[in-house]
């Protein structure tokens, strides 16, 4: 029984980490399409406001545009959906 619990926890952790890596890659690919260069993509698991959806994966993205200006944006991803961007104030 202990082995079954350990295997279940391992599979759950692996699938969660794999999902975050896939989402992070999706964000980087979308940013590359917009000609931006990502300097840092940070997962932000905490809800920013009351109206946020619980099933969205959020990343804080630090990037530079083609002119060299630095930007910070929050992007949201839903499973099997596109990336939603919002510039951070």
C-alpha cells in the first residue's frame, strides 16, 4: 500500500511539472511570434484578484521588445486554449 501511494504521488508531481513546462514553452513560443525576447518566465500560482479563474495557469513574463525596451506582462493559459496577455502596470 505504501508503494502505491508513493507511485501515485510521483505520477501526480511528474504530470503537474510536465504541464507547467508545456505551458511555459507555449508562452515562450507565443512571445517569439511577437518578436519579443523572454528574459524570465515565472509561474505565479496565486490569484491576483477575486475575479480570477481557478483553472487558468498564470505566468509573469519579463521580456524585451525588438527596440530593446523592457516589459512585464501577465499571461494566462487555459488547457487547449491560446495565451492571453495583459501588460502589468
